[in-house]
């Protein structure tokens, strides 16, 4: 603690504070510069987030299905529906479903003896006399078949310390295409394939090994002959081609038919171009592009308000929260004013849309499919869509529209979206070099190095201020001592004269 002014009567503490306020002016400016650089860094990173968002949207704009979406209708939608890939041929298809695919299933006789209570989670050895049939223990084998008709062997073990659910779960978890479970209400075990279809060509889909199937046949009371299901879907295509499928769907000519029930005669499936879906996807992308372009143009054209510098912590202490909020709102204006990276990216993006694409086919320029840039230069290259013209292009030649946007190549032979991707990547890399990202270390990007430099200068200046303050106090202390000596001498002289 320092107490001054006892001899001089001066408010030394206030005088030193006022002197130090003047000395702190360079430090306050450095702190304001640090805050400004931090705001600017965050603003750059926000731009990269917007560019990344736009870059993610370009993926769909390279896909054929964006420009050549197919829609389907069915005259018997409860029995058969269809989905069509972008490459599917439009037209009408006839499908007659005579049989649905089903899973093979086998159900045991009752597991529990009459009048007994059975707990499927309790060990067999603790339930003597409860089972309807004798417990068989040891290693047991059953067989399944794959789509190639190959027999697959599966072995599992049973001991009297197991519970029924232990054994059934072991069978299910073995990844053998079989699901096994016990239903307590029916008091029966269910053994079924997890896939539909006839893999054993008319035989059982789950077959028990004659030499080691006693657990299934003796303990659970199952018989292969009681198996049901396990059949393929059967349908006739266009009244001429009969096809079987392991599953209740089948793909022909890039059209996937999905079977829900048998049909009443032939069902008609119509495949057409879904122009509405394509226009909607393109419109959504253009709207997002225009939104981001508008934001970036506003940021680079906004003037910095130099009358409102960032507030230091000391300045904030003397202000209300609302005053701070309003001040900082004005102080943050123009953080990216005239930025050459963003201006260059916006200019390049405008060129991407405006320049022609060589070798794209029927269409070589966006204006030919109804998409143009606005005539007002203040819009910064926003896009306009003539929907009628776009629909006409998508209806007449969707493949050429797709090529215009996503054609691979170099220079003028590169599709518009691929050019846009390259521009975004270059801009994002340049911004990251300048402002880094949230995981970056300060010395790896430009603004980070500037912030690090300011921090070092501020630390050094803080040390200097401490020395200056100590010097002021030493000087005023020396003054107080001198005044005290003078007062003592004056008092002594007055006493001598009196």
C-alpha cells in the first residue's frame, strides 16, 4: 500500500493515476488493435464457413439425377411400385406379380411339459422335469444355403448350465442368416431365415444334420418337414419374360420394381422425367449462391467506421451493457472492407457463370438454358432464372444441361460447377492462410502471427508501465521527504526565534 500527500497535502494517488492514464495510451491502442484483429480473424473464418456451405451444395449439382430425375406411377400401387434411376428410359412397363418372396420359418412343438412353469433365462439344470422333451447337450450342426446354392455349415453348443435364451441368442449372433427366439405365450421356439428367397431350390432352407441335430428334433420338437416359406418372388415382365427374385424387388433397365402383393393381372408402370424436381434443385442452389454472394459483397463494400474503435476492458467498465452493444455494432463495420481475396473470388465466380463451356454438347452457355447474371453491377453477379426456358432445356435434353454444369476437363472445357469448385477451393485456402481455422496455432497464419506479435509488445509495455509507475512514486516519495524535512527545519527555527 502507498499513502502519499501526508507532508505536501497533495492527492498523490490521483496524480499518479492521471499520469499513468496518459502513459497507457499506447497500450490501449495496442489492445484495440488486438481486438480488431480478433474480430477480423473471426469474420474471415465466417466467410470460409459460407464458402464451405456453397461447396457442399455443388456436389448435388454434379449428379446426373439432379437434371434427369425420374418419377414413376403404378396402376396397382398397393401391389407394385417402382423407382427409376436418372439413366432409366422413360416409357410404360407391364408387371404381373404371381408370387411374393418369403422367409423360411420353422416352429417347434411346445417346449414346456404340461402343468409346468418354464423360465427361458434360467439354466436347464435348474429346471429338471420342466421341459416337455429330454435335454440334449453337446455340439449340434445345421445347414443353410447362400445365393450361389452353396451349402453353409453352422455349429453351436448346448450345456446344462445354459438357458434356452443363451442358446438361441448364440445361434442368432453367429451371423449365419438365421434368427432364433422363444415366444413364452405360445411356448414355442421360432427358427427363421433373415433373408427372403429359395436358396436350396425346393429343399429346406434350414436343414438339421441327421447325426447331430438332437437339440432341435428331440429337445425342441422341430422337424424339417414343418418348415414353411422360403420362396422367391415370381413376376412376368411386359407379358413375355418370367423372372424370379430372392427379394421382393428387382431392377431392370435401371428401373427398380418393388413388390408389395400379387397383382390382379398386369400392372402398368409409367416412367417420366420429373422436371419439377430438377427445377426445384437448381433453383435452390441458385438461391443459396445469390444469398452468399450478397453477404460477401456487403462485407467487402461496407466502409469502416473509424470514429468507433474497439472498446478496451477499462472503457467497458464505465459503460452500460446496451451502450457497449451499440458501440461494438458500429465498431465492427467494415472489417473486410475492400478485401482483395474475397473481391477476387467474387469476380472469378462471376466469370465462371458467364464464360462458355466448350464441348458440352447442345448447350455451351448458361443463357441458353435460361440462367443469366443480373445487369445491375451492384448485385455483384447474382443469378436470374427464366424458369420456362430452363424447363424447356431439361425436357428436351437433360443430359446436355448436366454436361454444361458438371463436364470434366480443363480450362474452357470444364463444366461451370467444377470451375466454381476450383474457385471456392482457392479462395478458402487463401483465407485459411490469412485467418487460419479454429484448430490452427497462431504462428501458422498471418493474422495469428500479428496477434502473437501484439501480445508480446503488450507484455513488454506492461513491464515498462510498472517501471514508470514505480519511478513516479519514488519521485513523489522523495518530494514528500524533502517537504517533511523543510517543515521540521521551519518548526525548529520558529521555536528558536520565539
